């Protein structure tokens, strides 16, 4: 697997505005949005970070979005549960 075959992401919690969880896909940011998105994530509280495979990334992103939605609804999801949910999409 090449570096370009995976996507770095982070789930973080906004500590200042609304305390909601968000996800940022770092390796998919472009020059127009990278500084804003990175600064938002850095100002937040990191909850989980890692990589997903580029192959079937839309499926992995949907799982991650569902996790973020559940976290924002108050569902407690720990790091082991996140790994379990996305294990098929994590590079080896």
C-alpha cells in the first residue's frame, strides 16, 4: 500500500462553540480549505484519529459520519468500538 492509498482523518470535539463532534479528512483538504479546517481541528479536542483505505472510502466515510452523528446524539462510543466499526477500512 502506498501513502497515497490511504486517507488520514480525525474525529474531534469543538471545545469552544457548540461542543459537537466533527470529522476532518486531512489528506483530502485543498489549498482553499486546509488552513481553516486544520485550525478548527487543532482548537478542538481530539477524540480519535487514524487512516482509512482509499479503496471503498465512501463506505468508510459513511460509517465515520454515522459515528459522529451518534456521538452528537449522546451515544457513548469508545475507541475500541470505532476500530471495530471501521476495521474493514483500516490499512494493514
